[in-house]
């Protein structure tokens, strides 16, 4: 699979700001469930994904986890450092494999100290992620599993180079905070409508427009805020 050599947030940086980061950036492959940050542990690296989906997940005392945010090639992982905290309050894992540019936390902090404009651009992403998290709280309260499933698939699709990507029922059930059986039913309904194909842990989006119509309003609310704050425009799809 070709790897898109692009992160939208890096694209928005000035040449000078990008120059502060470029010497420290290293391309890495991020496999399924690769940990990018661990809750309660110091942040060691910052990641600028170029493909794939990373999920911020809050784990409870009984081991159950729920997604509280999604990040891909529109942003970065390592937000606590921007907010002057060394430790991550939530864990971050890759739920859909991909590639990223990684740099050490020390180099990232050094660049922030040297550039207010870099801090300003990254802060706009931080606010976009905050609005996403706020929207997801309401989404989980008011919308049915099928709508939320469609919303999550669209958000993942926006961040991938192709219509086909790896996604298991276990991952989707954790992302939506529901039982696996509920995900199986919701994915089956979307498949019966001809909106997706799901087989052997892979999802293929076959009718993007139809999936957008089935998704709840939260997909569009999140999308508009990202476009407004950081200029992240998703793929262009033919009507």
C-alpha cells in the first residue's frame, strides 16, 4: 500500500517552523495497537501521523476502555507537552495501522521555546481536538450505535489513503463503548445497505455518500471545526 508522505498540520507550518522540527523527524511504521503514549507515564515522543488512526482511550479500574478522541494525519500525538505537562492523562494507541513522523519530546519542547508561531498553530489543533471530544460525549449519549459506527468509519476513512483498511470488531466496540455484538449488528446493517464491505477484519467503504447520510450530525460538526481551525479538508469524493 502506498504511504502518503503528508501530515496536514506540518503542511500548515512556516518554512522556519518546519525547519526547527525537520532535523529530528524520523519516519516510523505504526502497527495495530502500537502504543504512542501511556497513561500516567512521561511522554517520550511526539508523532505526526501520515496515515492510520490513533485513538485516545481512557481506561477504568476494571480494565474497560473507551475512546475519548481520534487523531490522524490532521494533527499530532503528544498534546500534554504542548500544554506544559510531562505526563499523558490518557493512553494513545494505533487502532488502524499507518505511518508517522516521530521526534523526541526534548526536540519538540525546544522548538516550542524558539517559536511562538509554532505554538499557535499547534494550539489550534489542540482546540479542534477538544471540540471533537466534547462532541463525542454528546454523540455517545444521543445517537444509536449504527449512526455512531458510520461516523467513526467516516473519520477513519478521511485519514486513510485508500477505501480499504484494517479494523476489527473488538476495536470498533471499544471505540464506540458498546458490546461487540452491537457492533456486529451495526456493521451488518451498513453492509446490507451496500455502504461498506466487511470481511476478515478489513473494512471497505463502498458508498461514501450513503455512509455520510447514515452518520449522525456529529461527523459534520467535527469536520467543520477541523476545517475552520486548522484547514484540514478531507478527501474529495465524486458525487
